[in-house]
C-alpha cells in the first residue's frame, strides 16, 4: 500500500527521509545523499544488538518483548510450532534486528523497503521466498508473513556481520495482506503508554 497512507509512529516520523519521502530506517547505511536500503549498517546493527536499539527508529526498546517482521517461510514455521505447542527458535540467524511493536507493524505495511531491508542481500540460508512472499500479496500459502513478538533475542557480532536469533514467540500476527495490520498499528499508536518512550 502507499506508504503515506500508513500512520507513522512519531519516532519514525523523526527519521531522515529519502528523495521520495520514505523514512529511512536506522539500520540503513547512507552513501552520500542516498540511503542504501538493501544494505545493513554494521555499526548501527552492533549498537542495536548491544543496546537494544530499534532497527527502524533507532530508539531504545524497553526490556521485554521485541518484534520483527518475518517472511512467509518463517511465519509458517512459527505458526506450526505454536499450533503444536512446541518451542520455536529461528536456527538460521538473520541480519535483521528487532524493533518496537509499532515500528514493526508500520514496517510490515510500508513494503518492501522497510519491511525487508536486507532481503536482497540476505544470508545464503535465507529462503528466496522470504522476499517474494512479501511482495506477492495474498497468494502464498500460510500468509505472506507476520509481525512476531519474541521474548528474547541472541546476537553475534563478527567483523563483517551482526547476526540475530529470536527466541520464544509471544505474539504472532500473520498477514496475507499487509493492510491487515492497519487497525493494530492505529491502536498501538493510540495507547497512552506506547512502546516508544522519549530517550
Ligand atoms: Zn522503533
């Protein structure tokens, strides 16, 4: 959907914008005046991991649940694990850091640049349909993806990459069309004590 039709968390509205008006996620590196949406800023990713900074807005995430947007493959795996009462952990690490609930609901709708910032240059372990699942709306079995809250995350910082693993899903919000999260995002933004606190 058009990104300007999605209500923007105030912390995202405070981000710099590219020439089209897209807010540029904190995780995105710049080359001169041009944000490099397909890349991940190593220094910020490391800070995100260590200091619990939201990969979208760059502000601190409170202790507790963190959120991320997952593609169709991972969404299906999480859904199956939850339905079977099994614990879930993504064994393939990802370059994508966590974020606030509002920021990830927003990112899931402002597709593809914010939702899958690393998809085009992801890890080899990442399935190709992680990207297409997000782009081909409503046609992929099991939904095109999900916004998922996890109780915790682990990370590893190497000289070239910051790798995340997410543990124990506590909120699972699958979607077949990203607009489905519009109501949830509005409700989240309306909550008096939202997850985004001023620093
Ligand atoms: Zn955020």
